[in-house]
């Protein structure tokens, strides 16, 4: 009875608040807080009280009380972010009227890396800490930010256009051959596509609104070492590339590939059956069992769940992702990309977050019967699960192709530790020396 009465009080308070009757609304809401013992109703009542308070201290107290009853209350988290200055009210998008894309080109805010000695182009050296001139070979220490890359609040990002678009202006190269896009260094007028090898002279500028990377794992070794990793992998797996007269020599290319990672919390609601042994009247256990229906929740805690941010290499790249040490991600600096192509993500953050929720739910559905002994899972709900934070990271990858079975098979090498993954099947060894010689020479 009290629960029904408190909900009626809450409903009346919300109606009065929307009608602009502040004093009447506060009376109903204060009474609802006093009468209710339901956490959801309490959270909603405290949220509406916060909307009626003008004093920042009182508003903060009401929002914190709301979150104390429901940590996943998105509107309260958003309001608290505005109060803390982490989010500007005018940045919040109207879901019924999303902002239009910018018209025309805008100046890209990009850095140039030039040699202070000869003015030549500087490239990031795959030692993780320096830039090297392509002409005079001058080596310059690269001052990277200390620590690890920060993650962004998911609720704040989704409240703004940053969660639905690509707000950082960057010059982008679009390959007419295969359709891939890469971040283009400033003032570079020619380039070659990493995927299809098509050469292009850039006589136009395309500036897209890109979500800036939060972190990067720098390349740790050069092309020669990447080739050696591939040779060791080919020998170890007894693979025989199909080498024939006139066959093109394999090329090893370095690239950064984008990856979303998500932290997911909250809880998963579930219903299942627990099988129990029945005892007779003398306390002796019988062989007969009975099923008892159970409905409960289990806490969810998933950290850095990876989702590929680009579709083109998602198959083999998905196999390579677990081999990266994501705790080693450094804060993003443009210098890491000096003369290194970085693929532009084509899977939006919002879309990737849905995939992350699906994967997290599937993981807990597999694990719950093991965690809860003698338990048969009947149904689950992800309504209580919540994406808490995210990060866009660039991962170092070397790529090439191996000819086999009438076509070329993609091979990706982890630019951090040399792990190799491919869609090439394992075959018997034999006749490798000619192919390996071409690879080393190439």
C-alpha cells in the first residue's frame, strides 16, 4: 500500500514540476522520498528534486542521492557532469533534431614534423621514443606524455554530438581503388594506399570530423624485424607459399589500426532453476531432486572489452587483438603518426558500444551456470548493464600477403611483440627458400 501511495506522490510531483508549479512539486516529491522504500522510485524523486533546486550545493546533494539509489541513472549522471563543468549544456544534442554535418571545408588542426637541421620530413622511429629525418638521418628525442591513456565517460559522450559524429577536423585520404580512408599528414600531396598499393596524387583536400584517438601503442620494431617475425612464423607452421615465375614480391607495410575498448558495469538479471536433493522424514538424502525457480541479479564488471573500429580487416585483426597488452597504451600524440598511416574508423562509437554489450552479456550467460553451482539458466536481461567508459586506441600492425591456393592470404603482425595471425591454412613444408629470399630482398 505504501509503495503504491509513494508512486502516486512521485507521479503527482513530476506532473507539478512539468507544469512549473515548483512549490507544489517539491511537497509531493519530499513526501514521496519519505514514504518510499523502492530504490528506483527514490532515484527518480531525487532527480526531479535536483531539477527544482537553484542552489548548486542542494542540487548536487539531490543528484548524489539519486545516484546512491541508482548508479546507472543516465540523466542524473549527465546533470552532475554539467554541474562539474565536464559537459556544457549547449553541447547536448536533441535526439529528435540531430545537428547537420558541417558545410564546406574547415582548416585541419594538424602538426608538421620537420627536421630542424635540413628541413626534411621527420618520421617516427619504431623504437617508441624518437623521430628520424629521412634525409640527413638526424635523430630527435620524442617527448611523449607520461602515464597511460585516459578513458572517456560514455554517458557524457552520448549526450553530445561527439557520441554520434566525428568532431575533430583532420585531413583524410580516400583511396579510389579500395575505398579505405587514412589520416593524411599535413601538406602531403602524394601517398600510396597501404591495402591495395594504389598510388595517388592528392590534388584536393578532404577534411572529415574525426573522433580524436585517446591512446596509441607505438610501433616497437622496423620493417626488417617484422619480416624476420614472418619468416619464423612461416617456418614454424610449415607453410609453403605458392611462388611462381613473375609472381609479385611480397611487401611489408606498417600501419596503425583503430580499436574501441569499453568498460561495462551494472548488473545482469537472470532467472534459472536450482536442482536440490529432497530429504526424507528421517533426514536421509534421497535420489529424487526437485527444481526451485530463482530470480536474482549478478554484478557485471568488464574492463577494456575490445571492438574493432574498422571493418576491412576485422576478421584477422580480431584474432590479433588479444595478443596486445592494452595496459601499455600511451596517451595519443601526433608524433607517433609521423609518416605512419593510421586507418580512419568506420564503425561509430555508439554502434560499437552495442556490440560490446552483446559480447559482455554472452560472456556472463556462459559463465553464470559455472559460477552458480547446480544451476540451469532460463533467461537473462541486460537492462541493468551499462557502458561506463570508452577509449579509441591505435594499435601498431605490420601487414603483408602470402600467395597460396590461387589467391593471396592476409597476414597481420603485432607491431608490439611480433605475434603473427592470418587466414592462411597450415600446410606441409617445402620450397620456401626462393620465396623467403624475395621477402628479405623486398
